[in-house]
C-alpha cells in the first residue's frame, strides 16, 4: 500500500495537467465559453501557435467570391479544423488552449461589421461544450483586412501537459 501511495504521489508531482493550468470563470456563473483568466505554472510547456487562415469553402468557385471563401461561420470552422489537424502532431487538443486571439474582418454583407454571432456558432462547437469544457482566455477584435481577403484569423497559446 505504501508503494502505491508513493507511486501516485510521484505521478502527481511529475506532471498532473490539472495542477498546471487553473481556469478562472467569468463572474455571475456566466456560461459564455471563455475564461476570465487562465493561470499556468512555470513548469508547463507553452506552445505559441501561429495564426491560421481558412481554406476555401468551395475551391471550385471563383477565387475571392463569397461562394469561394465562405462566411465568417464557415471560415471559423475551417480555421478550427486546421488547428485540430495541427494539434495531432503537437500532442495537444483544444482542451489545452489557454489563450486565443481572434481577428475578424468586417463583413461587407453586414455593412462592414464583424459577424461575431457567426464566429461564435463555430467557436462554441469546440470550447465550453460537455465534451470539451475547458475555456480559454480570449480576445476578439475587428480589423480592417487580412491577407488573402479572409474574414477570420485565429492564433492560440497552448499549455502542453507533460
């Protein structure tokens, strides 16, 4: 029994991912899928993942058109799927994301306002769900333009469990 306790304690000290990341909830029992703050201990591996742009929604359509690029919701989903693929080789998943910066271009079909609701429809499939309840800290800002004429770019900071 003593050996089992020592073994479990050693596992706990050597890299318990739950002990490395503390997520501070938004006030007033908010269910919005972000954290107020995320705290990461110094012994945690941090990965700064470059921003990802979407893939064309319909590569057969004329480049630069709405049909080719998709709307904000489709572009967000495309970006998150790219992260999902990248995460496989990094040994992480969306539950390890601790900070996102989201760049949204104003949608010409919305009088130049960003489509935050469209972004959230795709984002909410990956964060704050029953299957993946971990919520990152997040900023979402409207910008003037992105390379290639896209509406969405997302970059992430990931805390990799040891």
